[in-house]
């Protein structure tokens, strides 16, 4: 009995040591980003209540926020939440490099590279830690994804996959908060912006796109129930910036998921494509690519599907509204061929 108690005590000590080491690394990595971040001059655009820089600082500042007063170490839940915040910060920094929006264009390339490197280091350490080891079975059971082994989920994808079910509902809510209430009268966009700053939705949309594009075939198909509701919410938003990130996410989904895995959402996805064909020029390239990929993926076995004709008519109608718009025609001609063969 005494031996068992001693063994249990040693196991607990080993676990706390592992958590403490991971927590120390997390603090170290966050500081490698916070230090250069603090030196970047940034003033939020006039009339914008959201400061992405403050958001990043908040996500990365957990040095003394989680100590357990009894034994001066973090709990598993506290550590996991800190890892989640750190990853959200890395997602925003990394995804900012594809944005020209004033909320994100101030982030320098070297800081995004630093965030990518820090996330990779944390991912490797997490998978090899006691916390990562205990969560491996839960990930396998809940998501149907096998972890470890040759040709299976690598360390970086493993952490992203584990965080996806936790993070995507939060990002979906952040996007939806400033969406248009279609039952309301008057200036719908102003009313939506008054409820919540659109900047929050833009930040969440870029974070969402980063998470989705970190996972590919064959694992992404197992995550459709988490990804698709958030992507549809982004497409339903009034901001072209938010819509665009939803479109890029759906394009990645179409390239890495088979039709059977999308079939549960088939009609709602294709309807969302049709609803978004009349989009701003800045994202029309994305809507054409997304729509053609999705309709050909989902209707490949049904060449007489009315979705082919409906999609084509919507696109032709949008082109005819500005027949001299060269950019629209080029985007359409770049991607339309599979749709013409299908119809």
C-alpha cells in the first residue's frame, strides 16, 4: 500500500513537472512575439473601437494569470486555455499577411514568421507532453482522427485539430454578432455595426480561415460539422472581408473533402453560393472559384442537376450588369470550365 501511494505521488509530480515545463515554454514563446509587437507603432483607425494590437497583447499575456495558489502550478484546464489563446494570436498574425485591410496590414512579415515558428515549436512540445498524451485518445474518439504513426497526423496538425472544436464555435459567434438582422427595418448595416464592431468579425474570419487551411485531406472531412456552420456564417455576413475568408475556407474544403462528407449540407451550401454570386469585385474571384468547385464536387454524379443551370445563370447575370468589367470576365473564365462541362 505504501509503495502504491509513493508511486502515485511520483506520477503526480511527474505530471506537474510536465505541465510546468510546457507552461514555461509557452511564456517564453509568447514573449518572443510580445516584445517586437510592443515596439510596433499602431493607432486604431478613427471610429474603430477594436484594436487588433490590444487583442493580440491580451491573447499573449498570461504569464501570471493562471497560477494555482495551492502549489503554484497551472492546472491542465488553465494551461489548455492559454495554449488556445496563444494559437488564436498566432492564427491572426499568420493570416494577416494575406490581408490589405487597415486592421491587419500594419503587422510586419517578420512578426508573422516569428508566430509561425513559435506555434510549430509549441505544437511539437505539446504532443510530446503528458497533457498532449492524455488528450490524444479524446481527439481520436471524438473526431475519428488517428494521431501518431507514419503518414498520419503530424504535430502541428494534431494541435490544430484538437483546438478546432473549441475555437470554431467562438469564432462563429464573433462573426455572427455583427451580422445583419434580416428581420429588422431601416439601415441594417448600421444596426449591425452598432451591436458589435465589424472589426471583431473581420479578425475572427481571418483566424477561422487560418485554422481551416491548416488541415487537409483526409482529416478535414471528419471536421465538417465544426467547419461548415462557421463558414456559412461568414458567407452570410455583410462585410466583403468576412465573406472573402469564408469563401477561401469553402474552397479549401472543396479541395480536401469528398462529396459524401459534404452531403449533409449540400443544398444549404449551394444556395449560399448562389446568394453570394452578386458580390463585390474584390471577392468575385473567390466566389467564382468556390462556387464552381462546390457544385462540381457535390453534383458530379448528377449531370442533370438544376444547380448547374442556376449557378451559371447567376454568374452570367452578374457579368451582364457590367459587360466591360475586365476583372470579372477574367475571374470567370479562369474557373468556369468545369461548370460548363457539368451543365
